[in-house]
């Protein structure tokens, strides 16, 4: 899930959730719900997350659907 991948990205780089909270203008509890996959991101929010973290949306794509 995207929230889990965003959380892992933040954790691996020792970044605080507050970065997303301020950039997206969302509450701490909303960011927490996103990172624990209790709330989905809108496409606009995902775009902003990618811009803040300086990554492509492909970074957070779920490739598990691919056939091998």
C-alpha cells in the first residue's frame, strides 16, 4: 500500500511526518492514518507527496499485480 511505502521512505531517510503534515496542510492524525493505510491519498495529495519527497509517483507504485 502507498501509505506503507511512504512511511518506509520517511523512516529510511530519518524524515519526520511533520514534513508531509505541513506540505499537505493535513492534521497529524490524518497523516498517521494515511501512513497506516487507514485513509487513502487523493491523486492531488500523492502528487504533493512526490513533490515534497522529490520522487516519481512510480516509486510508490504497487508492482505486485505483474505476472511473472
